[in-house]
C-alpha cells in the first residue's frame, strides 16, 4: 500500500506517531509538508514563527534523507485542504496519516480533508502525538473531563506508566520511505515573508535546536523550582516553541523528567507539572471548545470591560510597554523584541491588562497570539482565562497581582528591568520598581525624566483594584 504522512506541528523524523504507523502499514510512504496559504496569508509579512517553521522543515527534509537517501520531504505552498487530496490522487495513496491537532480551526481543516479523501476512497488516519494524554483519556470518577488542575494532575500521574512514554521507533522501518524527487524547500522569500531577527536570538531551530536546548536544560533542571520565577535568571527550558512545532517529542521530555521526579528531584517534579499543565489545557480546549471565544465559567461573560477610545489608548500603551510600571513595560519589550516572554511576566502583564486596565482578556490573548513564538491556542487561552479568573482556577477573583510588589519579589535587583529598559538602568534598586516614588535627586542622577524618557504610571494600582472589585461584583454567586 501507499501512504502519505502529512506533517503539521510535528516537525521531526523520530518518535513520531503518524510516521511510525504509516511506515509500519505501508510499503511506500511519502512525506509532505504544506506551507498552508489558509494560515500564512493572514500573518504579518515578518513573523518569527514562519522563519522557525521554514528552517525546521528544511532540517526535516535533510533528516528524512539521512534515514533513507532516496527519500525526502515533499513541500508545497498551497491551500492544504485542496493540496492534500490532490496529492493523494497523484500518488495513488490509500491512506493519509497525520497527528491530532485539536484546535478548532485545525479540526475544521481536517474535517474538510477527511471528506475530500473519503470521496476518493482514501482514509485519513490520525493519532495522538503531541501530548501524553488527550481528549477523554483522563476523566474524573464520574467520567467527566476535569476542569480544575490539581485533581487532573493527580489522575494524570496515576495513569502514567512506561507504555505512555515509549517512543515510536521510526528508523527501523526507514526502508519504506518512498523515493522523493529532490526539490528545494521554499525559502522565506519564496513564501512571501521577510527575514526577522530570529537568527540573532538564542533560539536554535529544528530538531537539532530542540535537542540542544533539551541537553542544556537537563543540566540545570534540578534548580528549576527555585529559579523559574525570576525573569533575570536562565531558569526555564525555552522549549515552548519546540513543543509547539513538535521539533521535540513530548514523550522523550516526559520520559527524561519522570524518573528524576520519582527520585525526588524537586526541580524535575515542578517541570513535569508544567508539562501536565500543557496537557491539561489541550484537553480543556478539546472538551470545552467554547473557551476559544467565551469564558470557561459563563458568569464571567457578564463583566463589562472598558471600551471606546480611552480603552484603546490604554491597550496601545500596554502593547508598546508604555504603562509606567517597569516590570510590565520590560516584559512587553521582551515579547516585542524576541517573541518570548517569561512565564512569571506573562502572568504579571496579563493580570495588569485585565485587572489594572480593566480590558477584555481577549485583547491580550490576541496580542500574545500574534507575537509569541510558542503561541498555542490551548495554553494561551488557558493562561489568559487564568489571569482574568474566568477559567480553570481555584483562586478567587479578588486575588489581584500588585505589579510593583511582583517586581520587588521576582526581579529584586532590577536585573531584568535594566536589560529591557536601559533608560532606567541607573536608578537604585529601591526606586526601579516604581520610579514615580523616587526622590527628585535620584531621578536626576539616573537621568530619568518621568513623562519624557519614561512614562508616568497610566493608572494608579490601588484605585484600579477598587474598580476591578466593582466590575467583578457581577459574577458573585448568590449565597
Ligand atoms: P518552561 O518553564 O521550561 O516549561 C516547559 C514547558 O511546559 C513549556 O514549554 C510549555 O510547553 C509547558 N508549560 C509551562 N507552563 C505552562 C502553562 N502555564 N500552561 C501550559 N503549558 C505550560 N505557553 C505556551 O506554550 N503557549 C502560549 O501561547 C502561552 N501563552 C500564555 C499566556 C499567558 C497569559 C500565561 C500566563 C501563560 C502562557 N503560556 C503559554 C504558558 C507558559 O508561560 C509558557 O509555556 C512558558 O513560559 C514557555 O517557556 P518555557 O518553554 O521556557 O517554559
């Protein structure tokens, strides 16, 4: 039989569910990646993710050739819903193999492809690949999906065993990779995109880049629990973008962290928990797809957010890192310059947008979706709904982050702030978290002129907090 493996967010040639199943069941397996116009046409012309994908796809082509010299990756720049059925026809394939993607748009795309293939008598076979547990694999005792993290995590850990961590051996079946005409992978320019600053960031691409980051991170994983909250320290793994595009395997990562967790290494346990968060939000999106547009808890849709011109001005200031709160502004500079933002800062800026500026969390969600290299609908939505208290969170809504004390706590010496806001670099530690409280002499000595080279705060936190409590009062449940 002839099969096609359709690569999407799984850009690697090892431990790959769809590739494994195709190679095992078909004599001839063609591999294809579609630079999908339905997705690419809606993106800005300079997009680090497109550059990351392009480089990773080129590496995947090379990796497939290394498995089988006559093989390789067919790359198309087309509309996937048309291109995949057309290719199946040309190659006389009996089946197309792909890995699950449970984002609503991906499900809709796959339904169209499945329908078109079915017309020709071709099957679309899809597999779990990018999470350990998906859909309805981890359920409560009542057989319902979990909506709260901690019990989900306990059930996840209970269910985990070697079976779920086993990798899919691909190399053993490489002889089944079909010959592929040598055709260069389209360049960024061919795809209609411009080069970004990706090459200047320390973000290695492709499966080799993923591997490099994994090795570096496992050298420091034992300190993860202690360092992960401090944006000025190299604490986290920076693997988000690799997990997003599947240039690393989630099974490989979990299989490395799990034994360390069992041995009692706290850093590994906390990191494994983050991987569980990722699975958690993927199953939330899959089981409660309304979250993509609306609040997980419907009563939160009654909240009246700020609107009109003043709201738009506040939003612009947030996007541009001009709020007058240094940690918030440094974090926004980080995402704007690099496409990455430290997890602690994602929580701080998200809380600031919703609870200090009174803006709809979906505005922030959309901004992150456009700018984050590791943007993932499930995790991003989960993170924003967490910050707005409308999601799967056990914390009451009146827990409101104070942007100044977060700064004092997690960037005590202003190391991170100084990196991204050089105009504040000369302020003493005591003043850097809240420059408006600095003595005039301190500001002069540091060459900071509030309102000129650094903004005055656009809101007063205490007053904003009071407004938020009023705004949220509509969701109070009757006693
Ligand atoms: P590490 O700390 O090394 O964590 C390892 C991996 O675990 C991450 O790469 C990620 O895959 C997963 N992970 C960690 N924390 C979370 C979490 N809270 N929820 C789900 N998965 C997690 N993560 C995304 O991958 N894409 C997003 O679009 C995204 N948007 C977010 C928006 C907000 C408002 C918030 C508060 C969090 C968001 N996160 C998102 C979660 C988290 O901030 C990032 O996964 C993490 O910062 C990525 O950096 P890292 O790879 O160095 O993480």
